[in-house]
């Protein structure tokens, strides 16, 4: 049997269209075989939108600037087309050879323990993948640092030599780390964002407010929004929403609401209500263990 990764790469080499069912089959087989999404994209030579044109389809360009994101989104779109799911994208799943369970990919990148849902308890494949990811971060991250502050208790702030895109394992933020990243206990495998650095710093106070965003016609929640205010900054952040992929990203909805042009109803909610909305959003589209993500169980940690 031909290697699924080589079979998929051949479509891109020839520039011929991959049928949706074949894209699902081949990417699922590649994931089951141990390839990460960045490895699949690299094998197929996918770097930007031009490399997928005419081979796989997306309903529109989603602004992705990595081949892994584009290929992952194309596979999600193929699942949507084949299954007729209600969303534009649908969860992408594959059979895990380590535990025998059907595993759902939440994202094209990130820590396996946070992005792969459905593994059986004690799955060796997941443990090995997470250990490899931890070590890769410990090897890579120190080389991205231009300088470091003195530690404040267990937390230490580091200045980045250049902007990076990453996830925060504490609060679930996904996006650009422009200037700062922090370690807790000196472990680069779980480096956190600068807002979480403030939350862990003994001399900085972080105040968090929550809002629900609902459809005006039926009141159905579409997102929960958090807004963080730091005692060392004069203004709160713009706000972050929990996206369909269960990561927190910037949103303009609070600003739009202030201007009177937001398409959703924005209402302040309590922390408990925010947790209930987050859990409901996770349960609607993802396997049950997605609700146990740290930033779903607690939209912003207290300690």
C-alpha cells in the first residue's frame, strides 16, 4: 500500500484536484501514522494559498499564513462538504493506533494534550507526542530570547528577539506574542503569555470581566468574551473571544457594541456564567474531553 503522505503529496506535485473523500482519507491516515500538520504541509510543498489553488478548496481565504493552517482548514472544509455539517468547517478526526480511539484534531498546531481530543486514558501515542513537543519547545524557545528580567517568585519575563505565534497553555490565548513571553518555574515547555505573567506576578493585579455574545433573534450564545485589566497598564485590553476552535483570540465586538454597530447582543456575565457558556460551546461541536481544557473549565485562572 502506498504511503498516504506520499500519495497526497503527489496530487500537489501534479497540481491536480484532490477529491474531498480522498483528502479526508489521506490526511487522516497521515495523522494516524504520526505526521503533524506542519509535516504534512511540508511534504506537500504547501507554504501559502497559491500552493493549494486548484488542488484543494476553501470557501474563502481565511487569512492563514502557514501551510499547516491552510491544509488543516481544507481538510475541515472537505469533512463539511462530505458530511453536510452545519458549520463551515467540521472537526477533523483520525484513528489513534496507540489507544484505538477516534481522535479529533482541534487545531493544526499546539500541544498535543490540548489539541487532540478523544484519546483513551493513558494513551502511549499521546504521551510520546506530548513529550516530544515539550522537548522541542525546551530546545527552541531559549534561542528566541533577547533578554530576561529578574524572576518574581516562580515567574520570569523574557523579551523576544522577534514576534512569534503560539498558544498560552494557561489562558488559552492563541496569536502573536509580540514582545514578551514568560516562564513559570523555569520550564520553557509551558511558557505563558504576558497577561498570564501579570496574573502570576506578585505585584500586579489582573481584573477580568466577561460578556456573552448572542444572536439577537433567539438569544443563542455564539461566543464568550473576556476583557482583562492590569494594574500596571492604564487601559483594559480590547477583549478576546473564545472561537469555534476553542482558543481565545482578539475580537472587536466590545468596540463595535460601544459604537452601536455590533451584530450580536453583548451582555455582561459572571465568571460562572462564562464557564457555562464556554462548556456549552465545547460540548456543541467537540468530544467531551474538550470541556476539560484549562481555559474552558476556567476562562481565566485565579492563580
